[in-house]
C-alpha cells in the first residue's frame, strides 16, 4: 500500500512543474518590451556544438525597446546575426562590427490579440496538466482502498489533492492575467 502523503506529494510535484513550465513559456513570448529571455531558444554553432546565445555573449537591455548582444569573440558576430535571422523571433539584427542591436518594434493591436490568445492556450495546457495530475492521484487513491486504505483516509487525501489543484489553477490564472496585462498595455 502506498502512503496517501506520497501520492499527494507526487501530484503536487507534477502540478508545480506545470506552473513552472507555463511561467517559462510565457517569459519567451514577446510582450513589446525588450527582455533577454526571448533569445533563449537561439543556438550558435560554437566550435562544433550548438551553444545557447547567452553562453557565448553578453546580452543587455539598455532601454525598453533595445537588446544589445556583445559576443565574447568577434568572429561570432555573423553566426549570431544569421541565427537570429533564421529564428522565429521576428526581429531584424543590426550589426555595427562590435555588437548586434535588436530593436523591439511596438506591437500592433492585432499582434497583441494573437499573443494574448497564444498565452491563453499555454495557460489552458498548464491547467490540463494540473487536472491530469489530480485525476491520476485520485485514481491511485481509489485503488488504495482495495489494498487496505480506509475510505475516510482516502476521502481526506482526495480533499487535499483537490486543494492542491485549486491552488495551482489559481496560480496559473494569476500568471496568465499578469502576462495578458503586460501584452495588452501599450
């Protein structure tokens, strides 16, 4: 027989990872202001291996509309520029021979709505993951009754799993609302 606390802990870990994944995913969605996180998916061929851009350069945001990339080796400038152009972040790099500047254009109203829809879809995926973790935990608890767990203990553990579910769904809603506000603010 598995301890109900173990089942709850496992479910909470799954729910927590869904929230962390959502937070990370939404951080990569461009909201009209400069953030180095939008460059995280970009990889550079550095001495034969694909290396994250942040591992071969210094990335700064001098103002809300500009990202500056200063590679540690000058010969990487063209590789970085090519990688940014080939990525799907939708920014055009300008190379002055020492640094690469990315100007973040203001978002159109239509693009803002599209990004908000994308964020909502990501939030919904996270909610589905949390619900699945709750469902799996409850099913496991119900199976434990057959292995000797009392129904009272099962109901108490089920209520705890539901509380965890409600807590993480609320966190997802808060993260989504914050990101949506960030996107929709002109």
